[in-house]
C-alpha cells in the first residue's frame, strides 16, 4: 500500500542528488584560496570513502543503521551534507515504514509531506522543506524508545492520586473487527496463554448489562481488566465470519452522515456507560489485506468522544492478523508481498492523527500473541503505571 501512495523517490533520484552535490563540493574545494580554509582539518584531502562512486556510497548508506548514519555524518563536512539530504531520508521512509512494527501519536510521520510531488531545481530533483530525517529517526524502531515521554502529561502527580491510581485496577474496553473476523480468536488465545498474560480472575464489579470483564496480570506485577465489547452475539458473528459478510453492529446507532458523506455514530446507552467507566480503549483492527470498512474511524471517534470521558485516556490499536506471515523469499520482494496492512497505513485508515487522545498502533498476531505485550506495556504506562 505504501509503495502505491508514496512514489517519486527512487534510488536513481537519490544518487543523482548526491552527484550534483559532490560535483559542487569538489569544485568549491579546487577554488579555495583562503589560507584559513586550507588549514582547516575538516578540509583535508578526501578519504577513501569520499572517492568512491556515489552509487557505491549510497549502497553503503542503505546498509547502515540510523545511529551509524549519524556517526558517518559527523566525520566530515562532506558526509554531514550528504547525510542531511532530505531525498535520502524520504527514500528511507518509503522503504522502511511498511516494516515498522508500531507507531504512535508522537512518532507518526507526516504522510502528506511524502505525498507532495518533487520539483525540478537547479541541482536536480528537490523536495519541500520538510524534515524527513527527524520523521525517520523518531519513528524507526531504534529511535522510538528515546522519544517516549518519561512522564506523560496525563499521569497524576499528587501523592494521594498516585496511591489511588496504583491500587485500583485499570479497565480497558476492547472492541473491533479483529476480534470477530479472523480465523484465530485473539480473545480465546489471551484466555489460554498464561505464559503471555496470566488470567488474574473475574472481578465482582459489574457494568449494567455488560459484565465485569477479565483481569490479567502483566509480568506478575500489574493487574488490569479487559472488558470485551462484541458487535453481535456469538452465532451472528460466526455466521458473518464464515460467509465473509459484515455483521450488523449493535454497539452503535448510526446518526446519518456528515457533510462529506461519511457515516456518523453514537454508542448505545449501555456502551456509553462503559466508555464513562473505563480508563482507556483497545481497538483490535483486522490488518489482513482487503479488510477494513469506512465506518471504523467514525466508530472509534464515537467511543472516545470527549463528552464520554477525558481525552487523556489512551487508545491502543492492535493491528492484528491471524498467523505469522512467512519470511519473504527475497529482500527485493519483501515490501510488495507483505500480508498485512502496515501500522502507519492503519493509523491513517483509522484517522488516528485527528484524535485528541494519545494513541498507538502495534502489529499483532492472534495465533502467537506477538506484539500484545508491547502494546499493553504502552497502555499501562499511559495509565500512570511505572513498569
């Protein structure tokens, strides 16, 4: 999906940009007459890497980690300028974004900048002034951890409130088509995977007509409750799954459409009570190819409506497929044969950047529960738990 949307930055364009810069850089070195510039150690004779053809330089850079690229940029003025080329980082974003396992409201790249066309300049193809390097470094897996705020603004700070928040068990409402449409039930797997999330019991608290959900224990230290909200009864869900048809969603009431023709929803009275009682939301999205409907974003917006609770409550999106995908046969085809919707595209599909709530999309596999713990860890942190 990403390759079809974000076109226009091929290897040849990056190499052409490098060639223009190096020609200009070498010509400027030949014309330097200022003795101070000649004495500058950074203006020493070119090294071995500097003399390589630019296509080989580019190939070497594509094999380096983000940290190594930044270290390379610190070795000379030439490499500093090369590493800061926005075309290079635009290329990296388009190449790597489909394989990022997660993205959140802090690290989401600006996709509209990637969609803007390139323009012809004096030195070849040019891009807008957007900082693609920063987008990549804060969004790639190696950089995401250091961008996570150490103390989110929505965490309570008073001593009394901190005691209350750590002794009370946080509750999260779980809903979404990924709970119902996949061949493997993620909820069933959660209930029978004590090595991942041990079941800690069923609380006595009740929400009218809904129930109390199931309590789990994260790393044998942090207890939390998941309240599952299904769109229909078991028989209706199973029939819709087998027949590959949409089920009539009984969690929402459709209120017509907006000015753009998009559907608008409001939760049923019972679901509204749930929204007012929980500390956050877990949306299980169906990330298998060809799935997903236009109503998803509107239904999410209905549940996180500020009229039903604080906008500081986090939303975790588990972008779920039934089973692990096989390893790609060749690296060149890995981006085109991936059997799941990339998490960046999932965030865009669900219109998450428009939400006021903190959110995260995490790639998940229902059969192995891969990715679930990473998502739960983020959710608990956003709820003020010190992990």
